[in-house]
């Protein structure tokens, strides 16, 4: 069978002030087209469906429309679990209508999905806390899915049943997953785990959480290790980290597919992907392929020492979002700022860096306190920044002084 694995849609997310819903519509449509072209048998969305507990209406509409399209008119099961950005109650709330469309929402780690069957479509035949078994008509074997939607450490321990001993979260997850796998996951069916967790290979490199992401990892308290995954599991579909990676530590793939768009400038240059999983009911590890996503604006961090070079690059790269660092000997004039903004509609940040020209070993010049206010300001500015203030700064200073005098009068 074929499974499409995606995660971390973050519908409704902004990059600073820039609303990205149109890009999200484009890239989610691309994901739907990949699912159709590959004729996948099931779709897993591994958490962070929304970017906030209370998403905007456009984001909610986009989620439901997209998941319904992914079901292929209810013939293809779509499993979507809650991530740390999602309200589990909001994810669970449309459950009866969603199931009628072929969408299985999992808001809580201990969720029990009642068995059901859709006419001329798939059936959920077995269910337990954090587990479902599906029968898809054209497949001659069942599909088992163990799911762990996001919850913080305390809630996970409550859901999994904290014993009298001070058991670690890793121990509790290991016991929960193992019990489900031993009970339901033999080699006569396909066995999948999906979770929204911060997971590492034991002894492997520390994987950084994305900028702007609500952190799951606090110290090492919430780190889950991939060697806890039951041996019966043939593929682990993870969500949370925004970079594509197979973290290893298990005989079968343990994969973060990436977010569909770069959501912070730390993700600039990353290739965003979805995963096509190929798996059979023989206990062997799944094989998978990646499909690179192409829609949405690229993110760039650019540095220029010449305004003209920066403006030229901006005109040449219109469909992008930019963090622009400008290095110069003087402050950027209002004329140059206007040129920059007129050349591009996706400038998120402009970071001016003024070179310090004043030599540290130069003796300080004596200050003539008998000067008028304008000359005193010029002396202060030169001592502070190593250069004379330009006309825009002087005019602004005069406006402030004039306003202060009028207020005092």
C-alpha cells in the first residue's frame, strides 16, 4: 500500500505581519495533487494542523476543504492528529461529520475512535485508546495505526496511567506502545505509528526546534527516544520539527516530513517535502520516497553593502519574503528606504548596520557648551556614531525641539 505522510501545516500562520494563507492554499493544493497522482491508499497529517488554538475562519475552511479532498470522496482514510499548536477539543469537535467524509481526527493521546463503516468505503474494525485498525476494500489485509497526539508531559502521564513509581515519560510511552503493538500488530497487517513529539535517536545529534515554534523540549524532560518504538512498527510518521529528516534509531524509518512552507527565516533554503510510504504486511520495514514541494514564496536572508545592488536583487526576486541587512557608512536616507520598499512587496525586516568609523584611540574632543542646540546635537551625534548626522536626522531633531518648546509654552 501507499501512504502519504505530511505534517505541520500551521494553517493561519503569519510571518511577522505577513499573512500567508494564499501560499498555504497553493501548497496544500499541491499536496492534494500529489496524493491523487500517486493514488495513495491513506493520508496521515501528523499534527500542528493550525498555528493557533483559535485559528482564523479562512484557516479552518482551508483545513476541512483540503482534508475532504484528500479523502477522494470518502474512499481514502485521512488520519489527522493534534499537535502542540492545536486545541485538541477543536480538532475533535467536527468528529461525526468528519468521519462521514472519511476524516479521522485524533485530538488526545488516549482517544478512542468508535468503530464505524462508510458505505462502499473503508471501515474501522477495531479500536482502543490510541489505536485503530482499518480495513480498506481494495487491500487484502488490515492497516493498524497507533497514534499519540500531542500533550505536555504531565497530561501524557495522566493519559497513559501514571503508576505509583516515578516512571519517566519514555517508560510510560514504551509500555503503552508495546501493549498496543503486542495486542494488535502482528505481521498479517501493516503497522504504523504516528505521533507529534520531540523524538531523537538515542546518542544522536540534538535537533533544533524551529524559530517561533512553541517548544516541546524543555531540557531533556520531553525528549522521546526512537528505540522505544515497538519492533512491529514498519514506519513512524512524526510531526513537530520543520526540517525533513529520518532520525534513525529503529529498524524502520522514523521520519519528520517537514512543514509544507518555510515558516521562519531559520528555514530559509530548506527543501520542503511530503513522504510517499510503500509498505506491505510482512513485518519488514517500509520503504519511502520524498516529493519536493514547489509552491509558496521562498525565504531569503540577504546582505548588501550597496543600496543599488540590493534594489536590483529585489526586483529580480519578486515572489519571495526577505530579511534584508544593509551595511553602510551612513544611516539609510528616507529616499533610499522608499526605493527599497517600492522595489518589493515581501520585505519583512530591514536591518541597518552602520559601520563605526570613530577610532578607539582618538582622544575625545572638548565640548563647547556655549554652542546653540543644533551644534550641540551635531557634536553629540558625531561622538556617538563617528559621522555627522544627515539632513533627515537634523530635520527630525528640529521638529522634536520645536514640538517640545510649543508644549512647554
